[in-house]
C-alpha cells in the first residue's frame, strides 16, 4: 500500500501550509490522507505504522486505519501457512473468511471508524492526550482491529463519562 512516511515529518510539512491567522490553539486542523504514516518507537527501536498522528496539525491515514491496527492472530497464522505452501490464491481468500473482524480499504464502516480518530484528535487538542484506557470509549487506543471496531461501533461503544464531559464543555 505504498511507502510509509514519517508521521511527525508530515505534520511539520502540513504545519507550514497553515496561514498565520489560523496558527494558534484557537484552531484545530485535521488532515486526512491515504498515505501510510509511521513513527519511530525507542522502546523496540523500529517504526510502527499509525492510523493517526496527533500533533499540530493532526493527520489521519485512511490506509493506516486498515493497515496499522493488527488483524486477528489467526489471520496471520493461516496466511503464513498458505504462503509457506505456495497457496497464494488461498491466502487471498482470508479477507472473506475474516470479514467483519477488520477494516478493508473499501469498507463501508471506514467513515464511522474515522469519526473516532477525529474525536481522538480533538481530545488531544483540548487536553493534550488523545486516548482513553476504557475499551468501550471511542478514544480507546486500539492496537488490534477487533478492539478498534468494538470501541468505534460495537455494542456499548461511545464516549466514557470523562470524555462526554470534555466534549460537552464545547457546546
């Protein structure tokens, strides 16, 4: 799906496009891209794909929403087995077998999931922190596709009380 771009370098480029009249904390800027974004993690000394980079401005990657959170472990296990056997056609059918357990590039759920990433960008702008530890809050920092889908549109998902209060102060 392309070459990953270093996320904070991209935000620095985008920041240069924001006019002086909108270059203050009174404005929030959120850009959407289909480019892959990655950031360096000192903990394991490697780049990690990102669905979003929260900065000024924040950038949300639609390709990253599909590729960054991990798919179910069984998916990778079966894909590896099929590929080891040279059964690349069988590996291609895994998307259908696991349908609904992760986003795809043409997924009708993409817009709903993107709303959660926008809320995270807004929370970052307002409070300095985009995430919530509660798995049913739309601000949950999901590392797996199934967690992300649950937080964004699963039963009982929405905003936790703390984040409802954060956003209700905007009105």
